[in-house]
């Protein structure tokens, strides 16, 4: 049996970066304040000392430049791992990400590859307000050519980042800030199965709670509370939004007959709609015993006040309440 | 006029051949479009052959370029197969991008052409990134980055030039100032008299040259390539030139006068270079004429071959989105 150790999500990401850099000279990091500072959330701490300033490259505050230079380096065979200090800043770099990185392979008839990873801390809960707290996955989910990964725990963070760096395509790797300090067991061998595989985080029979990123631990806590009320919830961790593991979701709902999708980003145009449509278009539709339910962020930017900030995104009690309502019919 | 510097007969022949090939290629695709045999749109660089030809002539095997929406000339100068280019413009499976890219997206990675780009300034950070990768790998190869006067006002230009400067990247920024960003005169889009002055802001040399003088372009690019190769960092070369045709196929030329267009036609870089090499005795008139005629014939043959290529199908197309 491989050895299991308990480390934080941030440490797991660092281990994945360290491992990739140690095994492949083509891997290098670039971003704002990732060197001496260690990144805004300390994720890259210690890597500058180990690999030097050429491979742990501090950049000016130039998001277009960061992503564009990563695209160019990737085109000629490097494997850059670029960091957006906050996922919100990806807005500055959208051309390089969505018009360049995502499209070059297809547009150039399959001759070019853009094996880059764009890491970005995402999500609310740190009191940083509207321009440092949003969830951007739905912006990117409609862009063929990108892969989108949103790990919910330390083991997946390590495995999926390792897989993302090895992938020949551009991968956006969104790290939830509230998860950085959460601990979990990681193994020396990957157990995630690579990109594009959802996980059954908890098995259950009565309702499928489909979620990702920081909503997964909340859903697992909610499942514990639901258990006390006699409701046996299954929690599906989507892990990779693109490519989406539709079959794991469909199989779960076919079994439980009920679907609750939970995400932090606002409801309208959110990725929950894609999950809901996937289920209603599938054979699982015949097994539905209740209308599909989406629980998502409110239709606002993330507010500053701590009570408001918490209030606009789903919390454990909201998930419990929604699941109970679904079961009540 | 008449000064050919250190140019020899072979080099003169190569330069003139490239320039006429670009010219004949673009005249031919303009004609195909007019006859309804090409769809979509295209951006012709007729009148700008000297900057693409001269700058790329300063490169060696293994060096790279990035190109623009007006990129046929760069592509040909970097050694592309015109039959594959024409097949791409015709949307054929046999084209450079299997008919997925078209005129604005031709890449020829094996030849060091990292691709034309439909986003103004989109390829400038990409060129800097390729240069960074070359540096990190210990290579002495360099990247020439082509863009127009319009691109110099994009944020991507400023971010990439600054980053290339602080890291002394082996990249040569070649601004083909053809006087208009679509319809907007470059003099209305900036408050400076030379776009090359932008280089001052980032701490590397910038120079403005006659972009219709292929010899001058080659010599200036040669100095910048040498600088980049020896680790001294980037250079910005502003090539003053002019596109004889409109911005794209929708252009009615409402923003410029017939007189202005005529003035620049009189400064046609390809005919001018032919005259210069004849005057200098490097080529005789008959040879120069034959180069132009051969280029026309080569394109005609390539069109016939390209048109016979297979059309692509939708089978498996979603699987091509990812590598």
C-alpha cells in the first residue's frame, strides 16, 4: 500500500509543482510575486530557493503578458505553469486564454500544442470583496479547447495538478482560497484517474448532490446532517468541468432519482444548468422522482460585509434545506 | 536608389523571387475572391513585400516568426509551400490547417512560423514567450514578431515589450506601419511622431526606417537579430510602408484619397527593388522580368493543384479541439 500522509491543499499543490519541476526541465512557473513572496497565498513558498529565478519567474503586473508568454513558450515545447494572483484577474488575460491558448491547436489544423496550466485562486470567503472573490468557471466553460479543473481536497489537488501539467492542452486550474489550509491525505501514487473523472465523494441512495470545489466539503457536512434526519445523500465531486464526466453524474441520478446541483457562482448562466440539462437529456430523466434543483450564488457581485459575503453563496444549512425540500416533493 | 550595399547576385535573386511570389500570390487570391472562388475575407499586403521579405532574410534556419492577420507575405518569406497556403485559403483538407484556419491563421511550425493571428497584437506576447523558451533552453535562436501600427496601441504590445526588455529576450519587434489601422490613420491614433519611440519607454533601441526598401529592412533587421542572438535583448523596428489594397474585402477606401494611393503605388517596393538591382548590375532586365513571370506561373500551377484537393468533413471534428 502506498504511504498516506496528511497535508494541506496548498502543500499538495506545491508538491505537485515541485514534483513536475523535478521530473521535467520544461516545466517552469511564472506569475506575480511567486518568488521570494511565495505567491499571494504562499503556495509557491520555497520553490525559488530550490529551482532558481529562471524557473520560478516573478513577473510584472501584466496578466496579458503572463498568459501570452506562457502560450508562446508552450508552443515551442515548454510546459509553463502560470499563476493569476486572483482568478478575477483572468479577465485581463481573456484574449490570450480564450482566443489564443484555447484555439491554436484546432485553428492551426492540429499542428500546434499549447501545454500550459493557468493556476488561479478563486472563490469568496476571505473578505476581499467583489473583484477578488468571484468564481469564474462558467466564463470559461463555454470555450472549447480549455480544460477546467476545480479540486476540492488535497489529494485531488496534487493528482489533478500533476495531470494538468502533463496534459498537452491548456488547463485552467482553479484553487479555492478557503481550501488552501484544509488538510487531507495524499498518496504517493495518483488515485484520481486523471482529468475528466468525477468522484463519488460519498455514496447514498436518496438524492445526488452534484458540486465541485469548496462546495464539496460543505455538501459532505450537509450529508452528515441529512443522515441524522434519515436522508441518505450521495455527493458527486465533479472535479473537472471540461471535460465533464457526464456518465458518473447520470448514473448517480439514475440511482437516487433526485438531483441537487450546488455551486458558488451565480445561478443564471452557471455551470449547474449544464449539469441539470445533462441529467434531463439522459436516461436518468425517467428515474427522476422530483424536479431538478439548483442551489447557487445570488445574482450579485460578492459583497464585503462578512454576513453578506457568506449569505450570498450556498452554505451547509442551505444545502440541507434544499435536499429536504426535494425529498419532501 | 541604386545602392545595394553588400548584396550579391544570389541574394538579389532570392529577395526578388520572394517579393514577386508574395505579390503574385496576393494578386491571384484577390482575383479568386473577385470571381467568387474564395469565401470569407482576407487581408492583402500588396505594397508591403519589402518588410516581410527583408526582415525574414536576416534570419537563419531554426529562427522563428509570429505573424498577423495580414500575414501571407511573412508566411511565404519564411518558406511556406504556396500550394498548401492556397489550399488553406480554399478551405481544403490539404491546406496548412486542414481548412480549419483560413487566411488569418496559417501556421507552419516546421518552418519556424508560429502562426498568423486574427487578434491585433495577439501574437506579440506569444513571440516574447517563444523567445523566453529559447533562452531557457540555452538556444541562440531568435524570434521576429510582426505586427502593424494599430497593434502598437494594444495593451498586449506594452506588456510584452516591457517583459521582453526586463528579461532581455531574443525577439525583434517589427512594426509594419502601413499608415492605417483599418480606417484610422496612425497619426490620429497616437500623439508621437514615430512609433519606434515606444521602445524608449521600455529601455531598448527603436528605429524607424523606409519599409519599402528591402535592402534597408534586411540590414536593420540583421543588426537587431545579431543583438538578440548575442543576448543584448529586443529591438523595435518601425517599417514605414503602405498597403495598396483596402484593409479587407469590405473596404471602400473612404478614408484615403486616390492621390495618396497613387503616390505610394509609385513607391512600390517590389518594382523598386527590381529597378535597383538592374541599375546596380546585379541582374539584367530580362532576368528580373523572368523572376516576376516565373512567380506568376508558379502561383497559377499551385492554384490548380490546390483546387483539386479534398474538402474537409465534419467527421471527428470535435475530437480535434484537444491535443
